[in-house]
C-alpha cells in the first residue's frame, strides 16, 4: 500500500492553502483601501461664487446653473459698478480679495432665495429700451413684453412723418396706468423730436413719484415733453377735470391690470409678495374690467379722453387719425386678446392682434380709420 499522502489529502491541502492565500489577499487589499482613504485629501471647499450660484440654482431655477450664473453675474456687475471696480471675468479670486462685496452679494442671494425679492428690486434699476429706470417696491416692474411692443410702436410711428402735412399740433399720447413711467418715457425718447406730447396717468401717488424720478434720471434722452398726473380712470369727474385741464388725446396706450383673481392666487411669491396688486389684478373673472373702461373713455361722451371721430379729410392730411392706431392695449392671453379685440370692434373701424417674440398674443391695436400702417 502506498504510504505517501493520499490524493484526497493533497487536494485538501491545496484547497486550504488557496483559501488562506485568498484571505490574505483580501485583507491586504482592504488594508490598502483603508490606508488610501485615510491619506486621500478632502475635496476642496466650494468657492463663494459656486456656493452662491448653487444656492440660486436649487432655490429658483430647478437646478439650472446657467440661469443662476447669469443672475449672479448681474449682481456682481451691479456691485462692481457701484464700487467703481472693473467687473472680473470670474468672481472666485475677486470675492476673496474683496470681502465687502462678497458679503453684499451674499445678502443679495439671501434676499432672492429666502425672501423671494425680485432681482430688479434688489439691483434698483431696470433697462427699458435705452432708458435706465429706477424700480422700487411696490411699483410694477417693467417686463420685456411691454418693452418689446413699446419699441415696435415707436418703429411704427417713426415710419409716419407725424407733422409732414399739417403743422397745427403735435400727436398727443396718453399712457394709462403709467407706473414707473416706462412706456411714456420711451415714447418721448424714441419719437421724432418736438413731434409728440406724452401724458402719463396713474391712481398711485407712489408710482407717480417714481415716474417723475425716472423722468429726471433720463432727461438727457427725452426728445419730447412728458407730463405725469394722478388720475383714477374709474372716476368720471376726475376724468372730465383732466380733459378740461389738458385736452383730449389722439392715442391711448396702456398696460392695464389684466390678471384675474384666480390667476393671481397661482402667482409666485416674487410677484405676490412684492408688486402692487392694484397694478396687476382685476375684479372680474375674465380680466376685462379696465379694458372695458378704457374703451368706454374712447367713445364720444362727457368723459371721453380720446378724439371720438377723425376729421373728414383725415386720409389726406396728418396721419394722426388715418395711419396711426388710436388704442394700443397690452393683453395677457389669447382669450383675452380675442375678447378685447371684439370689444374694440364695437366702437372702432377695426382692430389687430400682435404677438410677442414668444409667439403669444400680446397687444390689441384699434383704429378709427379704414387706413392703417
């Protein structure tokens, strides 16, 4: 009988040896992994800029860092301008070297993310065409949609020689609900020098004071006179007094309140908590309250603000009535545009609905004459 180690025993020894080697290898690798973790450097802390942009992105923009970085850049530009620093290409090293600005921009981000304060109110200004407007709570912040159609209206009117045929008087334009004065001041700055008179009215004294500040701030750009007055268009006696003092006008423009109560309830806190609801919300369910009143004031009556009829030779004289719209009204939706257009068609020869850059129905314009641009 063979006295050496049996095959079974030898196989068992090999298996035991292999198992022990595996165990040692596992222990060695585990030890190395633990050591590597112990000596691995901690990740570098986020820069102030990255911390703040991430906070903006997560709180306001659903994680969109591109929008957050743009907003951060506007804040940094504003602070650098006010402190007479050149705006750096990146805020990382700059904020380390300028702790005062870093602290202030941190306050801005806190106001945006925790208090939902609109960026325009934080910065205190808002561009509108070439104008640099002061914006202040609770006066309505000018929107890009309003800026767009106001500039388009200026282009439309600049295509007409407003005083080429008759030098009797200037084109008179009334801005109802002027707020910051953005529309009235833009028209006065962009239309031909000395060819128009612009009036801005609002029921809010706070808004009128801001409009006057903006008029003074942008006086170097104004080519035509602008007057601001307090007026509640729902008050017939006040309207009659205004017409007696200033005369009637050739064109009414307005961005009136058009948000319904149910729509207002769904607005974000940066609107509801900061901007004047009187400049936003109507009392009716369709948002037509102020459109009805403005159109009513455009019809011949003791309280009419607008020339009710064009002169018989309008098409052959000044394009005051023949080639320019008499009503220009911003609207908030397709349904609203359709309803306002129908309302105006009851009193004007015809109307048109214009879209904004986003493809949304944005403006209803109405004409007293069959001839238009």
